[in-house]
C-alpha cells in the first residue's frame, strides 16, 4: 500500500551554508521532479525549496526516504553527502508526514512564528508539481487538506493577526502613510540585502510594490536578490545621488550612517517615508524634521512585532487543536482508502460482466443509454455493502475486504 512520506532539511536542523547548497532554482526543481518520475521511484512528488528549507513530499509503495535523499544529494552534486545525511528529518508514515506538513504550512515550524510566506511557497510548489503532472492521490488530498486547515486557522484563531516578521511589519507601517492601493505607483529603495533586506524585498510585491530597487555593498548579492523579486539594482556608492526618485526608503544595512542629513535636506520636497531598520541606526534622527519626510525606526517596528508574537504564542493551543482534528480526519480518510479501492474494483468487474452480456444479447447494438443504466444500477446494488464496509472498523473490516477480494479475485 502506498504511503505519504517526506524528507526535510530546514533552519531547525541545518546551518545556512548547508541550506544554501541545497536550494533549487525553478529549472532545477523541474528537472529533479521529472528525473524521479522517469525513474519510477515515486507515484508522486512535491519539492519545496525556500531560503529556510528544502523538503520532498512523496507517495510511494516501496521507495524509502533514504533513497529519495540520496537522489537529491546526487542531483545537487554534493561531494560530501555524509555531511548532509544527518541534517535531514525523515517522515515515513502517512499520518506523521501529514501532521508535519500542516505544522510547516501553518507556520509553527518557521523561524518567524506564523510566517505568512510559507503557505504561498507551498502552494507554488504544489502548483509546479501539478503542472508537471508529478502529483498523486495522497499528495493531492494532503495539500488540499493543508489549504483547508490554513483557512480554519485564519478564521478561528488570532494566530494570523498582525505581523511578527520585522520585514512584513515594516511594510505594514508604510501603509500608515500611503494607502496600500497606491503602492504600485511608489518607488521603493531597499538599502542592504542581508536577511532583513531580503525579507522586506520578498514581501514587497505582496504589498503591491512594482518598482523595487536594491542596493548593497556587495552588488552580486543585490543582483541575485533582484532577479527573484523582479527588481532593479543601484551601485552602493552611487545610490545616495538617486534618492530623489524614491518615495519609500528602507535601510537594513549595518555599519553606521549611510545617508547624510544634508543629502536629505536637499531632496525636492515631497511626501517620503524612511524606515531605519538597522542597528546601529543608519539614517540621521534629524531626518524627521525635514519637511515631507516621515522617519520610522526599529523600536517602533519591534514593539509591533513583539505584541503580535505574544498574541500568536497565546493562540498556539488553538492551532494545535485544529491540526489534531484535521490529522484525525486525514487518518479516517486513509482508513477508508482500501474500502473505496475495493468497491471501485468490484464495480469495474461487475460492469464488464453486465456490459458483455448486454452486448451479446443485443448483437453489439445496445443503445447508447445502456452504459449509464448499468452504472446507475451498480451504484444502487453496491450502496448497501458499501455502507456496511464503511461502518465496520478494525479487524472486522479487514475480514470483509479480504473476503470480497478473494471471492471476486480483486487486485
């Protein structure tokens, strides 16, 4: 019988250099999915790859998590696989794999508790697999159930309220000055593309920004990030001369002041929002006295995120209750799978017998409606035994299933 399984390398198990080595581009992900499908190692597979995790969820009858892990490391050309093997978590039973998927998708296992990005990343990963036709019945049901659970958590708890990510909270603060619907017309400059700058850049598009510019002391790093967010790059040594065209400026760069007060004082007067997320501060505190400029610092953002974090921690018990309820529902569905399979096989067998007999008695000229009549009749015929099977549990159900399979030679 097929099982839902997973392997996972994440920020919980591996340092950043290992996570970076196992990140997949979109083209690599496509090639890896297709490779395992061509080798017939799995019935279906979804690859999740983000800056914090690389995970493979797959359905298989006999392929182990270790085999899939070896395929992944070989595909990525890892020369020292032994250094990576112990960094992966293995989930080998359908129910535990599904529970882990829910915990990841809801944000319980994220660096930022309740991270909003992960559910979108999981949806994109599932859609990619679906487009490539590498999904399967177990994967389909698991991911659709995840999306339903995510909606329950959003509607029934305070776990999704507010923003506990500094990057997300910073962009929310921007909407206190500019309506969210107007952000597509605003020019955004992000100074610094470390972890915080990357966080801001990746959330910016979801807020409506379409004109995103990055600058960083290491231009290669800025260009790599710009390619993922459809942004532009300014050389770090030249960005100060270009400040006039930006309405929103977010500084995430450490190392002291990067913009001088005279530069800000000589900008054409217009409404601008400056967010200083650096420690120590990288923008002059006096900037808030410049006409047209609103300055927000890290303390303002942190106070917001701490309050949200506390609210989310209080909501964890409610989230875990919902997860357990949906895991039990998934487990019940798994228990019903052999019943559904057996009934489908029995219906298929009986339909073949009846249709053959009809064709024989009508000399192959049965009316077009006969197939529908056969299907309706068989559904009615099987309704009672189907009900008995579904209402029978444990060993008694197994005896009934085995008897049907033996009597009718079902697969």
